[in-house]
């Protein structure tokens, strides 16, 4: 058992909250801590580390190099939230920063309490232990036995549509439950996912068991962050020409993306309610970022304040939509694989793209060159997220590459 797991994790989390409250006065008095430079620096560092992880898969998230800027960002988000509440700032601002704080807070202090393990279940005998990703035995408070495994096919009788395991769970009382891709079952604090199966004879099914007691805090943070980000866009756009232009570009981006996917025979993991909103929101965000780059480039050579203002608005809107699309993907990943974030290369580059746009929105600079650089970097990062990740060294570890 991790020495930092419950109850130590709760004690450390409580100490962090108390310490944050006690240092609020110091935060307010310090121009360095309460100013934008430190916030921008933290976001830039996390974005850079996400890129590195997305290229080479170094598992930086397990090192102090990564968690120091994340912990500082968590503290800053908490300080900003407290300050915004005391000064009665916009609700959208409060919700967004509070949500960011809860996500980082829950992920950081909840990590030691997160358990994930796999088990091969058979019809012959029950099993009451699983094997973790670190090859450690994880005892369970119940036993599991497979009673039936089936594969549903599309009309061609060849392409799998769904994998389903019927399980018998026992802790003194027998309970029968089903688990299938995107539809885990729940028992005694554990979510049970359909993971794999015996391809040759179908004699066993592989399931993944996940216990994540801090998940409600993280999901609450996701909801607050998404709502706050969207509310912050109220009144941003008044031009009637913006929406049609964005929709046309979104259709182009979406068409190119969907062209690689056979919608008539979607893989089981793609058969989710989150698939459509995740894809559409991202395509609109990509379209906005493309328009922002064009406008910002034109603004470099023409002194037209309206073009510069449009560039910043497009960047802010794209940033909010990238966030919402990423959160949709996180919820989808949780229902499909048991973890909302796996540091997959495409996930890392998606996070880096959003962080770059977020850094750009925090610059609040009228320096058109600086805004252009931020938009350009975000656009280039978006290209890698969209299709470039397929050719990176880390692509062999990704669940999101399609070049094979």
C-alpha cells in the first residue's frame, strides 16, 4: 500500500487547505505571487512538460519535476478563487478557477488512493485478487466468476459491435452483473470494466477494476470549470458573420477527421454518447483557432484595432471550447477505460494546446506580435494533436493513433 494513501492523503490535503488559507495574506501582499507572470510561467512549464511527455513518453508525471509546477498552479488557483470571492468578481471567473483548483487538488492528493488492476475471469472458479499495473497483487473484498461472455456483431457478422461479460460477484451474497465497453458496472466501491478477452477460445474475459474515491471532487471541478469557461464567453460575439464562417470551417475540419472513421461499423470504444459532442466541439475550436491565426497574421501588417480584437476573442473562445472538448473526452475515457487521464500522447498534446491558448488569454497584451506568437504556437500544437502525433516516437503507446 502507498504510504501516502488514506488517511495520510486526507491529512495532507487538509494541511494544504489550511496552509493555503494562512498564506492568503502573503499572496495578496506579494506582487510576484499575485501577478500574472507566475501564473503564465506555471502554465507554460506544464505545457512544455506535456509536450515532452507527448513526444517521448518519459512518464514525467511521476517525477517531482512535473508535480512542483502542478502544485504551485493548484495553490495559485485556490488563492485566485479566494480573492475572487472576497472581491465579488464575475461568477464565471470564480467557477472556472474553483473548478481548476478542485481538479488539480483531487488529482494530486487523490493519486495515492487510486487503484487500478486487471483480472482474467473464467467460468471454472471465482477469483478474489487482481494484478496492478506495477505487477502487484491487489486483494478484493469480493470474488468474481465469469458466467457468460458474448460478442455482438454488426450486420456483416464479422465486425465486433460490443463485448459483454456477465459476472457473478460474491462477498457472502451472490450478485450477478454485466459489464461491457463504455458501460462499467459498480460493486463495493469498485468500477468493473470490460478490458479484453481470450481471442482463441473465448474461455476467459479480462476485466479492469478501478477504485477512485476522489473522483467526485474531480468531476465537480470539471463541471465548474466547463460552466465557468462557457459563461465567460457571454456577450463576446455580436457579429452575424462569425457563426456561419466558423460552421463552414468546422465542417471542413470535421469532414477530414470523420473520413478516417467508419461510422457504420464503429469500434465498441467509439460507441459512446460522448463521441459526437467531443468531436464537434473540438472541430469548432480548431476552426476558431485557424481563423484567429489568419486574423492575427493580417493584423501584423495592417494597423486595424478591430482585427486585433477579433483575434483575441477568437483565441479566448477557442480556448474555452478546447477545454470543454477535452473534458468531454475525459468523461468518455473514464466510462470506457476507467481513467479520465492516462497521459496518452494525444491527451498530452491536447492539454498542451489548451494551455498555450490559455496562456495567450492571460497575457492581456496589446502587443500584436506576442498574441500572434501565442496563436501560432497553439495552431502548430493543434496540428500535432490532430494528426502529427501518429508519427511521434510515443505513438506506439497511444490508444488514439490511426496510422496503422
